[in-house]
C-alpha cells in the first residue's frame, strides 16, 4: 500500500483509482497543482468513482478556488444523482424515495458542499435555496447540512 498507515478509505473504488487518489492526497500536502492533476487523472480514468469528485471539490474549496470547486461539485452531484436514478434537478426529488446510503447520500452531501461554496462566493440566495432543499430532503440531517446552515445564519 503506497500510502501506508496514512491511507484514506475511499470505499468501493477500483484499485487503480484508489492508488491515484492516495497519491493525490499525499501530493496535496506540498503541491496542490500536482494533487489536482492526480485527482483529474482519476476522474478521467473513471468518472463514475464519486470520491474523486469529493477530493477535487475539497482541495479547490480549501484553496479558495471557488469556481473550480463549484464546477466539480456540480459534476459530482449530477453523477451521483445519475447513479441513484434521481433527476438531475434536486428540486424534483421526493425525500421518501431517497436512500441515505450510496450515491443518493453522496448527492446530498455534495449539495451541502455546494451550499457552503455558494456561501463562500457570497451567493447567499443560492446557498439558502440549497439549505432549504436539504432541510426538506434530509429532515434528520444525516449529511450535516445544519452546520452550513448555522454558518449561513451567523454570516447574516
């Protein structure tokens, strides 16, 4: 295992994608551009692997590159919705039909990330719409959108 004890459990991803993601995580500690390139290599290899989107939008959010973070998060949310057989428009989702495991959970988690990204971009209305949607779609707060909602309210 190239990452040794520092390996991150990305769940059910192919060995090849996992190896690239582990490399990207290690690179991110000292070379964000190389980490971005590794994560994009993993995405090109298999765009169905949802953890790759997470890695990309996370490093771009932390770096303050909010355009890239938004674009990757939107792509990841669409791929997760596709895998969960959901409409690409989250506003059409029925909370009773959401399975809070697998791709649907990733889609909700990524909508939470998008709410945070929009808030950081000072797009408060877009952030609020996502947070209100998450409150409807995830009434038990399984993905923790209440944390972003508290930030939104504190930033008001």
